[in-house]
């Protein structure tokens, strides 16, 4: 571990003193009497349920005698009584009473050899019960039972409404690590009853960690009705990560094991083929496109034609449209129009593509969200250049020429800021206009986005100077660990840049940093299915917030992560662990379902925000909403984002494969690789990413009104012939295990 790595790890668990609750835990486990009501055996650890005067505790200890304790049921002013406890070999269930109600606590050992436990707490309130406060449920302890004497590291924890977890290591006394995961899906009934929100409920400051139930003050819990109060999984490990490689890998391995145990919603096939075609049509609508100076530009949001066009918007839509044009084999005229707007964004006095057209640089913005002409958001400088490089790589010489004119400025800015960008700066003077808030580290992942651009430039020009720039930028990502991500679509491209650097140099440090980027993204994933309030009408599972502690799931950023993850799996192939393959592939699978909910036509009109911050909502257009929330916030409050219109074309181009001379289109939720077809033999062969313990849906979609004839799907690894079912107008549907090698034959 480098000094920089160690510094960052230490800083993630600042000691701020202990609360009275922590001192109460110390008293409970060093002086007060407790009664063991159940004893279970976990590999290399002891596990007990112990009754105290206020709480029923799970006590898990490593062989050193130190460990963690988890509060299950709780009675603030004593009075907790264990009425009954039934124990079997790998589980125990206790019934407890307290003045506030009756508890039922179940603990089970799921994977004894993997040190994985699961516990659930149900509460039946005695009367109408509000929850204004609840102490943390998890405390590390030393062998004497003292939590305050311990020291440790909180590597990562829940941010906003994303998955509820805390990943930590007990370092004094050095004992091991654990990943605590609260299955927020199980709290839907509690949140429905109380209108509570499970945001930032798992984490804490050392030594008070774990979970506190959502604050329920708006509406009380109903008396006499049992509700899940807590549904936790804890994966223990005797290891304490020593460097970024082990920090990320242990996180992936423990999270993957928990992921296999939690319930998952079905990932439903969605008609992206039709949505993609509707998108092409609707982008021509007057709400989406505006003419300035004889050129047509896409608006950023539906109904914002009064605002200045933005370079990022034109390119964010042009690239997935171009991918879709290649896929369908027919020209999309809008692509050339968007490409032809690019010179209007080039500022001679700066020497680079800028945000707004140069002819409008003296025009004041019509909205508070618009930036000043020379006011640059760091990632807004580099993201358009990355997309221009993708166009240049496809042979668009006009774009290449404009890119080459801009790249010197892009490099100058990077070197000026020493590859650590502020949030906003002046394009002409490079004066910092806004630093990051003190609790954040700034736009950290721009260093990865910049490295990605530099590697593109190396491929385009053959100039090794760009490789050196990419390496210098990548160095600034070291030590950031779970704080590497700022805006997660950019973090995903940074992961790919690091994977490419690993390929170019053979230096495994880049591969490990790449994995750390993926871990930072998944830290912000909704690994839970919100099903209360407005969210009953859409899917949140595996969605990712766009920013640190972002309050919602955003279509554009998600589409970019989806695209980058497809590329990432091709880059790293078998060189990363099965747990990474599993989680990244699962994200891709659920994106093919959940993203359809961002289109307002697929949502009831009454749940969509009436007065969005940007423009207006047109439910008839195949343009996604920017913002999908947990269930007590209406979607669409930010607006209907035209720059996210590449979602349907981008998903279609990646998940649907046209098989030459076959009577069907092949669809698969997991990313496919090593695809080959033999039209003469009427067969194709391919592999899917993912993990064999989970499955994805594959469909064969008829290309005509004729019924698909006999098809044989052979799973090469097992020799098994997979059986399909005819669904939805003669589609053939199959369920493939992750990692499968498939041979498909047709008549």
C-alpha cells in the first residue's frame, strides 16, 4: 500500500467521539449481564444471540475475540423480554415483547464456509407507532466488548437512496472486514405505511455503524400489523485490504455473494425496436429541435427552444444514432445535420469547442441553469471531445480536423490544473470560478475521462505523447478509492481508459484502478426495488444515481454507463473476477428493462411532475425523463431530456443482433461476445458474459409475419439443449445461464 493509499483509507473513518448510545453498548458488553439464547457456528467465528435489558443482539466474533455486535429488537427504556427462542442447526428464531410491540427475529447462516449470515426483524406495534429516532444497529468491539477502544476504516457506505450498505475493516485490534447490506426492498411496506424514505440509513461514523430504520414521523405504523423493520445480510472476512486491488476485489466478492441471496425482480423484455424508431421520428418534433443561424440544433430538454444550443447535446445524441444507423443499415439524415453544427461551437479566441455557439456568446442565458459563455464545467469540456474522437475514428474527416484544432487546448487545461480539475473555471484565463464543496473532492473522474480521450487521440494520430498524457492523468486517481467517482458515466469511461492503459503497458495497477472505478459506480446503484408510492409504476432495481449522493436515476448517464460496461467487459474479458462479471452483467440486464420506465408514455400521467424545471413534458414523444426517484418524489421534475434520446437506439444497437439470412433478430440481456455466424450452415455461435449462477433472457424475434421454424439452442459447456417458449406474437424466448457458450441452429 502506498502512503497515499493509506492516507485516504485512514481519512474515511474520522473519529468524532462516541455518543451516549456507544457508551451504553460498551456498558452492555463489558459490565452488564447478558443471556445467550442461541448459539450458532460460523466458519472460524462464533455466533450468538444474546439478550440484554434493552436489545436482542447478534454477537459475531473472530478467533481473536473481537468482532461486531448487531442490535435487532430494541426497547429504549428496558422492558425487552425474550418469550421464546427456537434453534435449528443453521438458524434461530426468537419472539420478544417490549412496551412498544412484539418482535420476531430470525437469523440464518446461509453460507457457513463463506461466513455469510442473514437476519430479519419483524415488528408488530402495540399502538400507532412513530419512529423519530433509532440508534445504529452495528458496533465493532474488542475482545473485552468495548466498541470505543476499537479503530477501523469505513471504506464505503450508502449514499442517498442507493443501496444500503457499509463496507468496513476492524484494524485495532486487527481482526477482519465485513460488508453489511440492508435489503431495502423488504422495507417497502414500512415506507408505504409511514411515507418514510430509506435514504442514507446505512453507514455511520466509527464505532457506530450499520443501519437505522427510516424516520417515520409523517404517518405512524399501524397497530397490530406486522412489518419488516430490518432485513440485513453480513458477509465477514478475516482479511483487511492492504491496497486498492484487494480493497475492490473483497468488496465485489462479498457483494456478489449477498446479491445471489437477495430477491430480484424479473427483468422483462421491452420493445426497444419500436421505441428506437419512434425516437428517430420524434427528434424532428418542434419541441426537440430549434433553428439558429440557418442550422438546426437539438434542444437540451423538450420545449426549451428559447435557450442556447449546447455542443454536448448534439454529440450525445449523434453517437448512439450513428450506432443505430449502422445496426439497421439505413441512413438517418439528422446525424449529418448534427455533425454539421459542430464548427459553430469552435471559439478561435480559446482554440477549442465550447458549450454554446460562437454566434451566441454575447447572448445572456434565458434560464438560471445556463452557464456564462466562458464558464466551463470540467467534464463538459472533455465529453464532447471524446464523442468527436469516436466520430473521427469512424472516418469523419471534418470532425477529425476540428478535434485536432481543439486538442492542444484540452491538454493545456489538464496540465495547468495538474490533472485535478475544479468544478468550474474560466476558459480564457483558467481562473477557478468554483471549487468543489469542502466535503467533496471535486470532479475526480474527469482524470479518467481525459485519459480516455488521450488514448483515443493516440489511436487516431499514432502519437505516443498522448499515451504519456493518459498515464499522467491516471496517476491522480490513485488513493481516491471509493471517492473516485463524481459523475458516474464519466467514471465508467475512466474505467475503460484504465483497462486500455493496462493493455497498453502490462501494468496491473491500471487494471486494479479500473476495478476501483467499477466499485465506485456500483456503490451508487439501487440494488433494491422501490415499490411504494409513485415507484409502483416503474423499476428502480440496479439503476445508478448520476452523481455522488444524487437523488434520482438519470436516463442519459445510465445509457452511457450501459454502453461503457459493454465495452469494459470486452476489454477485461477473463482478467477480472467472476464477481465483477456478474455484477456488471446484471446491471446491463436490468438496464434493458428499467430504462423503458423513463419514457413518459409508459407512466400514468398523474404521477409525472406537472411543472418541470426545464421546458415541459410531452408524453407523446419517445424522449425519456431525466429523473426517476424513490417512491415519494414524482418523476420528471428536472425535465424530459432530449440529450438522453439515444437510450433506445443505443440499447437496440447493443442488445439486438441481426443474424445474416436468419428469419429472426437475436436479442440478449447479457452482453454477447465472440459472435460468429455461418449462413450456409444456418447456424451462429456466441458467448454471453455474466455468472453461471444467474440467468438472462434471450429472444428470437421474427423478421417477418412467418412463424420461426425449428430452432436448436445448444449449451456447449453442459451439452444440454435449451428449451424455449413461444411468447408475444411468436417470439421464441430462452433463459441462458451467465457465461454460457451457445450454438444456435435454425431451419
